[in-house]
C-alpha cells in the first residue's frame, strides 16, 4: 500500500506499515524510520480509516 500525495519515500511508507501491523505507536515508528511524529500519526490515521470497523 502506498499513500498518494506524500513526500515519504516508498521505503519509509513500507516501514511504517510494518510497524503499524506490529503494534508500534506512531511516535515510536517515527523515531525508528527517522521521520516526524506528526507524519507518522497521519499515516496511522489513514491506515485506521482503511480498516473495517
């Protein structure tokens, strides 16, 4: 899954997805991939919206 209209590289997007599935928090995932915590939180929000309720 790749997010449209983002400046995150596909590698970082994939890493965030793996960390999301593993259960890491957005803030911890941001530290691991070297991104900003708000960016990771936004990606996590988009992923949660895609999941069925």
